[in-house]
C-alpha cells in the first residue's frame, strides 16, 4: 500500500483578531469540502467551480440556527496556497461570530492549525521554498506596515536578488581562480593574485556589512523597538503614553478577555513599532504618586533600545531628575521637556548644558498635543536615517537564520584576508571565498552544483 | 562490412574466463590488468592489436586533476603511471606557483612507445590473454551477463564482463562534407555491440569529440614559435619509478607555442557554411572544455588570436600534433588554416583533423561500482560512460576492473568516495549527475581538493591497493616506512623549539619579521611563508636518519597548510553525516507530494542511496532534500512490499 501525505484537515482564523472588518476562517486539507458542506447553507460547494466565491449562511447543524451570513471562497487543490483543497469563510467579523464558526469547523472534522502550519504545508507540499516560507512566517508576525513591507519584499525575492548579485560577483572571481588552476598555460584569463582577491574580499565584506546593518532595523521591525518612558511622578508619562496609545495606532487592539497590558505594549509610530517597556510601571507610579523605584527605572532603561526621558518644564531639575539623566547617560534617548503650556522654569539650553548638544530634546505639552508630532518625527528619523543607505531601505534582513549566515559569510571573508596576510597561495585562500559563496547560497536556497563550471565555460575560451 | 555465409556453423565455444574486458584502450588495459592481477583468469579483446593503449588524440598524460588521477591509479596498483614513466619524452610540473593541492604533473608521451610498452606488459601478465576480435553481442541469461560473442563466432563465457568500447562504439568520422563509419584513427568501428546494448534495454546517447591535424616536424619553422622545454626538477608519476631514471632536460623533447591570427580566423569564418559543427551534420554533443577551433572563433569572436601548442608525437617520428586546433573543417580548408599560422607557413599536413561521433551508455544506468543497473555482472568504463581523456578512462577502467574482479571472486565491491580520490569524484559525478557532454575531470569538481593532492595519492590509496592484492608486500612495506617517517618527524617538529638566537633573528628580520623573543615550536615556525624544512634544519638538530625528499615534502605541506587541511577535513565530516542518512531502496518517490516534478523524475532515475548523493543531483533543490529527509525520518516512505 502506498501511503500518501496523510495530512489531516486543519483550520484557523487567518485574520488578526479585532473588531470590525471581516474575518476569515481558513480550512485546508482533503476533508475541507466535507467539513464546509456540513455547516453551509447555500449551493453544494463540491459542485461549484474552483476559485469562486459563494454566498450563503453558516448554520449550526445541531439546532439549524443561522450563525452568520458569509461568502465562501472555494479553492481546489493543487492551485492553492497549501496545494491542498482550501476553503475560506469570509464572515462579518466580530469575535464571537468568528469564534463560533471556527468552533463549528473544528467540531465537524477539522483540527485547529498550529501557528504557521498552513505555511509549513505549503513548504512540505512543495508550493514555496524555504526562504519564502520564512518570509511568510515573518509576514504573519509582522507588527507594522513597514515590517509587512520588509517581509513582502523578501517574499518577492528582493533579498534573494541582492544575495544573488553578491554570489555572482564571488563566482566571477572563483571562476577566474579555477581557470588559472585547471588551464595553467592559458594566457587569456587574468591571473588572480592574492592582491586582487584581497581587494575583492574587502569590497564584498562591506556589502555584507551593509546588509547586516539593516538587520538591526529589521529586527526592530519584527520585534518592535523596545522603548521605555521614564521620569519622576507627575511629569506627564501617563499622558504621553496615552497619547501614543490613543491615536488608533495600536497595532493590536483590545480584544475582550485578553490581557490589556500585553496587548497594549505595541504602538506604531510612523511605521516604527515601539514595544513599550513596563507600561504597568508607568501607570502605577503616576497613579500612586510615589517615589519611583530607581531600580525599576534602571531595569527598564537596560532593556530598552530607546528611552523617552520626560522632564517637567514648569519645575527646576530635582535630584531625581539628575539621577535619571545619569542613568540614561549611555542610552539612545529623546529628552522630552513636557508641560510647556505652564510657566517655564527649565529650558532646553539648561538641559543641553548638562547632557551635551548631541542629544535630542523636544518640548511638548502632552495635554495640548503640540510637540507630539515632533516626537513622532524624531523617533522615525532616529530609526530610519541612522546608518542605513536609502537605496537599501526596501531590503531589510529580518530573519535570524539569514543574519547568522551573513555573519558567517563575513567571517569567511575575514579568513580570506587572514590567509593572504599569512602568505597562503590563492587556491587555498579561495576555499574561504568559496565558503562565503556557499553560505550566501544557503540564504537563497540555491545549490551551487555546476554553476561554477557553467560560468567557467561561458566566460573563457579554453583550449589545451 | 562482413558477410556471414552460415550463422549456424560459425558459432563455437571459445573458452571460459573469470573476467572478459572488451576494448584495450586506456580503460580496458587497466581493467584487464587489475582483474588479472587480483587472480582472475582474464580475457582482453580488442578490435586491433595495433591499437592497444593507443593515443588517438594528444600525445600527453597528466595535467591538472588528470595528473593526480594517474598518481591514484599508481597507488592502487594500476599501470598508467609506470607506463608513462617508461615512455615520456618531456615532463613538466604545472601550477608550481600555486598551492600544493593543484600542482599538476604532465608528460608528453612517445605515443608509439607508450602503446608498445603497455602491450608488452599485458602480454607478459600471467593470468591475462590478449586477443584480437570484435565483440558483436553479449550472452545474457535472466538479466545476467554470462559472456560475449565475437564477429568470428567465438563464444567466450565469463563471470563478469567489462565494456570499454571508447569511440569505436558506432563511431562515425566527419571531415567537412565527408563522413564515414569508423573507429578512432580510421580503425574499424563496433556497430553490432551498440545495437545489442539497445536490445538489452540500455539507453545510449551520442557524443562527439575531435582531434586536430598533424604536421611534419621537418617542415615547421620552429624559430617562429616559442620553445617550451621540460623540467630539470625530477618528477615521475609512479611511486615505483626511481629518481635516477629521470631524463635530463637535454634528453627531453620540447613543445612549441604559436598562435592563430586574423587570417586564420577569416579562413574559418569564410568557410563556416562547410563546417559540420554548424551545418547540423554533427548531432553528438561535444565538450565545452575542448572546443574545436571553429567553435572558439564563433563563440569568442572578439579574440584576435588563440594559443596553439606543437607537440612531438614520439622519438621515432617527425609527426607533430597541433594542440588546440581541433577541427572538422574540410581537408582543403584545414591545409589553408595551417599555412596561415606562424611557424607553419611551410608545414606539410600529414593527416587532417576530424570529428568523431560515438555511442555512450548514459551513466545514470550505472551503480556506484560501474556495474550496470540493466544487466547484472556487466560493467562499463571509459568513454563508454561519457567521459573524455586517457586518464579519466584509465581510472575508470581500473575501478571497473577491480569491481568486476571482486564480483567474479564473490567478494564485496570496492567504492571510492569523493573525499578519498579524484576517481571517487569522477565515479560519483557520473552515476549521480550524469553528463550532457564528454566529462573531463577538473580540480574544481572536487570539493576536497586540498585533501586529494598530487603528493599524497600514495598515502590515501596504497593501503587499499594492497588490500586488493594490487600492491606488492615489498612496496607496501616501503610505503609504511615513509608514512611512519612523516609522522615521526611531524611529531618531533611539534616538540622541538627554535631558539631566539642571533642567527635565527637575523634570518627572521631579513624577511621583514620582528625578531623572536622566546623560543618558537619548530612546526609553528615552519608555517611562516619564507621558512622551508631545509631552513629549519639550519636552526635545529637534524633527525638521526636524514629524510627522503618525499618525506620532507609531506612534512612541509601538512605543517604549512594545517589550518586549511583542518577546514577541509571538517567539511568531509559534514559530508559523512549526510552520507550516513541512507535512502531506503524501495522508496516510492511518487508518494511524496512535496517534491518538485523534475526532482522526482531525477530521483527515480538515479535512485540515490544517501541524502548526500541525492543532494548532488542537479535539479534536486535543497527544499526537495528537506522534504525527502523529513519523510524518511517520519517513516512516511511507501513500503510497497
């Protein structure tokens, strides 16, 4: 007996949880049609053409009651995302109706999908390759439009094409080295000296470093920029936090029954996902008007990529403020001079005289909203414009495996240079160059079999 | 062609053997000698006794990768190395400015002496019978090969058969508008054997190769060319040849370098309508690495000249081989081309170049032992397997001969892996990837070339050769002594210190380094680019017994390049892990949905035995490999029986 893939049928809500809009319940597997036909009132979906959308109602077969008015997309294998039969139920949304439909689907034959399982199937069924499936996973986890775009670009192969360009350049050098070795009497190929190899390795290393630089951004896009708001009680931390949160920019909105603190951690500031550290702490200290625990602030600062230090412009600097300035000395920070709507007793100039001219200082009145625009601009500016070339702005390395491979590739180039310094011959030094090429190929999933030889024969006219 | 009056009467039983080898080119000679030396009663059949170990193309042996194969053949007890050492007319080490992994020994051969010497060796081999005869068909019963039948009706029976038919297999020579059925160098072709193989179910492909014209050396103006003499430094292919036998440079013959020019190119371009390469007459696929001159001129139109090498074909002839001028242009055009070239303005062409098409057994039909998957106890080797080159042929012949011999003796097969020998790379490439053009070994085909060096073939393979009975006990003892001397000296260098004496520091500073403050381990000191073993001896005590130069060579290479050798060995370990992942024999690829169609077809065709082998198949992508691994691990393989 020949066993087939014996995958069971899985289902999940494939839209982010939230109020409003529509929600989609996706079913994939051999029994997808069987499942939907048990709970769908409308046409017989097994009889409709593939890739059509069909109007009808989801009913609860137990009591025959209508659950929701729906549109059902019917996609028959193999031209589907998973290469299996796929049904997508577009319901009116609302967490309760959506959950009810999912429950019915699960009751009538499907199993709850594990996170990423549709993608895993797409991969196992040969629909997408490894780097694409990684991108899909990143896409699913993407927290802002910007990170969505980074993931989408990777899916389209922007990263792949950059890596392939790098590999092609390495291949050119390698092919030349190989011609020198296999056709030593051939006078037409440039003799690759260690000098030439050294220049090439340095150049490639810079290009890889540039990609790696984007990974810091990429990581932030995926995981959020850890940000803490610090300041002594009553300087306006809470209102700043609320301002950031209440602009409809929170990526994950409130879903009843879930923990508020966890969900509210992320806010989207002009495409930069901020992961707010210790929001509970901010509320607590402001609510209770108690002396902040310096330890708690220190912890928050340590685990942050960005610190928003809030000072009260209507009061002179206190010992506590000075302590906080000292704590944030080495942190990337924005100093917010708040409450500028009141009489000013503290100026930007005075703070600059303490922290130096290079720090970003803005004045706001969180209550009256003036200046918060500036804060947002500054956050976006800090994030997008530092150390990143605009040409590469659309390609960001976000995947941990890719980052690790890029690091290894760069190390291999460093070994090339070490070898040259140690006076090693070209054909040995190129081992590390070739390793760099292999490592980059692992990112794109390209095998190298034969490529080198094809290159060799297409470029050089070889005789003896 | 032949005519048989009575099919019935002509047939007769001609004898029983353990192993029969069909064809006595470079593959067949090695196969027959190996099988016989292992103790098998062996028959070697050839179309023409004058063609034993004949060189129909360039008169040379070795070169990059190929030279290492010759050393490997020698370490396994084969004949090619010894035979070229007896008959070379020039010896050169190539790539001396590069690392030890890619140094390449190449000899110019006296092609007639080479043939005579090999023929005599075969004639003198006790278990071996050399006979002229054309094999028309195989005796196959129940899918097992039992022998061969020749055109004279002789039925020879054997336990195993090795086919090394070379370009004789349905060979067809093409010169301009002329084409005729022929083996190499106008010898008789083997037509019926190909037909028989097809009847047996083999899939044959058509390949093409070519050879340049030859000219009379007395009509060459050598002063218009550049001399390329042999080396003064002593080097041989065989580990058995003694240094004293090396030819002085003055006793070696030179090669001569010249170039094509715009006139030559114009002659060719003006006559492309008569070039079989472009008129569609040639159907076979030719090698990219050894293109014909007309091909080069079309593909690389902006090049104003191409190198040519004039190579003597032997001591007792004035015939010169015009290397890199391979062509199948009409004879008339070939003459004009030659006369346009510096040094050849007055040259008399003695024979024209030609293209030859021939049949090849698509090598996916072979197991990693070179036994065919189609017929049991039948082996193929050499150009029949889709390769080109004497060395590639000889290496395969030896390998197939060993395996045919082992099978006849009822023993386990002999496998060489990619990390053990170039022969292993060659075998694996053929049976795993197949080939779409005549296959040539290149150093870049070997992932572990730093381990597969010219200098360490004996260390890699002598043990195996001895175990097979192909290396004498005497030679084996010598080998063990060398190996021990290397180990001992390396150990000593790892314990001795070079002291920061005034002498040492003067030497170090002379080479731009800082003076030593403390003593340095001798092995570490040796890693400096400007330090050789001999300089080391100036600063430390010599070993009790002076070391031979081959021992010193090993000590130097293994010390100086230790870091890279270690990296290569780490790669081998990775390979071994993949090799350990076996693919079940009864796997049903059609049951694995996720694998791409092309990959599935390739996997079904080639039937790889390990994940490592599967990963080397072109068209099988890493994602296919991941899926395959997942399925095997999950035990989701079809268990049909």
